[in-house]
C-alpha cells in the first residue's frame, strides 16, 4: 500500500508545482491498470476534479474534450504524451513511481 500512497502523493505534489487550484479539472488519460488508481486518488487528494478519457482516442479529440471540459492539464502515460506534446509548447513534468517514470503532466494552453 505504501507504493500506492506514494504515487498518489507524487501526483498531488505535481499538481501543486503546476499551480493547479482546487476544483480545477484534470483530464486523466491513463489505461486501466495499476497506475490509474493512484493517479485518480492523487487528483482527488489535491482537491482537483478528475476527468477520465479513453487513451486510445486521437490526440486532437482528446484536446477537444479537454478544452470543452475546461481541463487545466492532462495526466498521461509517457507513450501517450509524445502524441500530445505537439499540441502544447511546454515540456511535460514527469512523475516518478515505484517502477520508474510512469506518467507526465501536460499543461494546457
């Protein structure tokens, strides 16, 4: 359970570094699996609102959904972040998990 709470705390801390405010929306673009739950919990723990989206959608559709929802940023896997990076000029902030770097936060414009 320590790894789970450590990952959730890492997500919450990253949201703080990115100046996310309570009640702002965070789009979670992670596949089902062990990384999803701590990411979701970290967003809630921080006081933001998690919005889940299917990571198999095309990048443009994801950004359209994020904009329509008023999301502040996107939490995604490193595999997905490359496809989204061309849509945002700022580099992602990487989050370290127990098995290495597992996710990144992409700030929306």
